[in-house]
C-alpha cells in the first residue's frame, strides 16, 4: 500500500514540504516565518483553526498556475482574477483543514516502519541516486526549515490523509445489477438515420440591408466598444539579474569551510536489518520470538528467518533490510539497540517499541568523514552566492520602497537605484504580456488609486525573488467603434442569428413529419437533403459523427417514432434530425475483460463520490467563521488617512 501511495503522491518529500507550509500558515499565519507587524485576525477560522490571508493568497496563486498550465496559457485571464479564484481556493483550504482535524480525532497514524522505509528509500535523500545519505537528509530538511522529527510527523500526516481517502473510496462498490446494466450499455450499438441542415447554405442566402445593420449596431452598442486599456511604466527588481554579479572571494569560501569543519561531529552510519514481531493481546508473540532467537543462535541465516517470521512484510522480502541511519531515523529504542551492536553481523535480543518487538542485525557501519575543501567548494560557492544575492535584494528592495513612495514619477528613483524604467504594451483588464499578465499588477493598474492620481504603486511582490513598482503612463477609456470597421462582423452576426432561426423551424417541421410516420428518405427527397445512415455505432464515437451518436444514445428505445426522433443544433451551427432505427445488444459475459473494466470504472466513480460526500458532511458539521478583509487598496487609503 505504501508503494501505491508513493506513486499517487508523486514525490513524498515535495508533498510533505507543501503540507508543512500549509499547516504552519494555517496555525500561525505568516508570522511563523516572518516577524514584524501588528496582530491581524485571520479572515477565516475552521473549528477554531485559523486560515490566514497569506495562505489564501498562496492557494489562489497555486490555482492560477494550475489552470494556466492545464490550458497551456490560452485561458482568458479574466477568469483567473483573485476575485474569481478566491472562493474556490478558500473552500479547498477549509476542506483540507476539516480533514486534518478528522484524522487527528480518529487518531490515525502510519506505521513507523513504513515511515522509516519511505525515508531511507526516498531518492530525494540520496546523492548518488542509490543509497540513503543521512547528512544529505538533514541538509535538505534544514534548507526547508525542518528537523527530522518534524519531517517524520509531516510524512505521517501525508500518508494518513491518503489512507483516509483510500479507506473510504476503495471500500465502495456497485451492485451486480448496476454493473450489468452499464456493461450492456457499453457494449450496445445503435443504428440510425439522419439529415443535416447546413448553416452556411442558409446564411449565404441572407443579405441584411443597411437599415438592419444600423439597427443591430444600435441595439448592441455595448458589444461594440473599444477595450479600456492602460500602459504602465515600471521598475523591476529581480534576484536573477542581481545574481550575475554575486561573486564570492576565495577567502570567504575557506572561512565558511573552516567554520563548517569546526562544527562537524563525526557520527557512525549503520545499515540495519530487523525482524518485527507484533505484540498480541494473548502474549502469543513470546513463543514466536523464542523460535526466532533459537534459529538465529543456531546459525540460521538472518535474512531467511526474517522472510519466514517478520511481520514487516515489506522489509522481509529483502531479508529485513531497512536501510541506513546515523542515529535519528528509527525509533529511539531501535536506535539504542542498533548502536550497542559493535560487530557487523551481530544481532540484538528482542527490543520493544510501541509497535512491537524488533530483533535487530548490524549489516554494516562506517564513520562519516568531513568532505575536503575541494568537495565542498561548489556547494559553498552556491550558498554564499545565494546569501549575497538575498542580502543585496533585501537592501535594494528597501531602497526601492523608500525612493518610490513619495516620488512623482519613476525616473528619479531609477537613477538613484541604477535601474531602468521599463514600459508595458497597452493592455486591458484581462491582462497582457510580461508583468501585465500578473493578476496583482492588473489589479493595481486598474485601481482608482493609480488611475486617478498618477502616483506610483506600492511595491508589488510577484514572487519571493521578484518585485515591481508600477505607475500608469497612459489610460484609454472605452469608446464606440467605427461602424465601418465592424460592419462585416455585424453582417456575419445577423446572418448567423437569422439562419439559426430558419434552420430550427425547418428541423422541427421535419421531426414532426417523421414522428407522424413519413419516411426519412421521402422527407429528404422533398427537402432536397441527403439522408445519411450510420449502423452499429457504439457510444464512444470520435470525430464528426460523435455528436450524432451521442444524441442517438439519448433517444428512447421504444418503437414509437415520437420517442425515437429528435432535432437539435450541432456545435458548428448546423442542425440535424436523428431517427433511431435499431438497438443491438451484445451478449453479456461477466468474466470478460470489458465487463471487469466497467466494474472497476464504476467502483472508482462510486468511491470518488462517497469520499466527496464524506468531505461534504464534515464541511457541513464544521464551524466556519468568515471575517471581511480589507483589500490592498483599502489598506493603503486607510494608511494615508492616518
């Protein structure tokens, strides 16, 4: 099960880091990472647990990135505004908080052995891609602001949340009758005839006069306005640009290396194997332990005994091997017993932890050695360079904040900061290219504060590594478009509207005639249309006929023509009249691969629905309090009034 979870989570380390950050923000707000500022009430609390504004903003940013990636950047930016994304992002955070509480109430936990294995087998913690590196493990966690104990706790949370979902969704099932009906429909085919009424043929015959065009233009005046646009000037502070000049002196590298070397404390790394015997209410594990110890002391292979007797089935197949530890990976009792083994090949007496009894074998051990300066130089270069860039960025960000706050333009601050004033192309409320595609920039650009005053904006943080200050250079209000420039569009709209109306009337009349008993072929001949026939079609068609097949499967299978004929508009604007001729049912084989595939799909669907209902029930039972939060513009205006 742990393996399946790992595949679903697609990177346990990344998942745990995300969970860690979300929990920190949910419980403590941004002050858990950044000090300063007054006490601000969280905009939402869920059963007393706070969800901070910073956490909501992070969720909005993540959602916007997901949608942009999903639609490959082709989605209308107006659908990705903070206002549009805030509510669904907030509901997602509320749902996650409710589930976290439920897991805690149920006292669910992942097995420590499973957590140990996840850690020592995670390639994220290996420098060579093969073996677990305790030093690299600690270093990677430290860079994320975590300790090994904190990571184990977050890994437990991530696994448990997955267990809760799987426990509900994977126990769902459908009845044989439901599966049989779905499988029968899946294998069923239908034959039908249809007529197509082409929109283009009718549209080409329509010629709107000048009066109709002018009336349409008048009636739809709101649709024929130019877009309100702004052009921005801006200063762009980017760590990537600062990093080009972040050279580090050799003396600084050596000083950092000597500091690391002085603090280094060598510690042995031990590779362990174990045989786990779970504790039983009747004490029957004692006899099993006695058998294990007799076999080991008689010289039998530890790996063979582990495969036969260990209750940890995952490690048993590898002879009990659970990986390498520097003293802080396994349970404290386990670590103490492992440290007491001095010779490779030695094994311990049974050691009790809260999860059962372990017989532990020392497979190998080696003392860690501090790497040479040459080995550490590249990493130190990167660390010191990043630290220098971070310091330069912070210093310049403070300078940019101070110099642009009261300036009447960006020219003076740019000269003072040795930066260049850049300019965007004109863009509307749906955004544009470059920084104009950032929602924070769009909101600031079209705020009354910047449009009306001509002031510089506050510093807008686009990411942890990039900030901008903008001002409106040009503002163009909407105005009516010239009729001559849009006349062709108006003519096309009139033709499309009138053609749709005529085709609907014609298609409905044909449907009524077929319903009354007139043959489709006879109707086609009279209307100078072409009757088309599709036979033995399954409900999985692709391409041009997909819409027709889908509609044929919506028709009733009753023999009466009234229930087997329909007229409808296709997505391309054409109209169709479909008449069902035959339903062909395939023999049902409950042992076939097709039947089992339908059953699996239905069970998965029901499981997903049941988990969604479970989440909904928890959400409805939770006490959620929402407070109104002032916008950034409102906060700025309030500050200026004070």
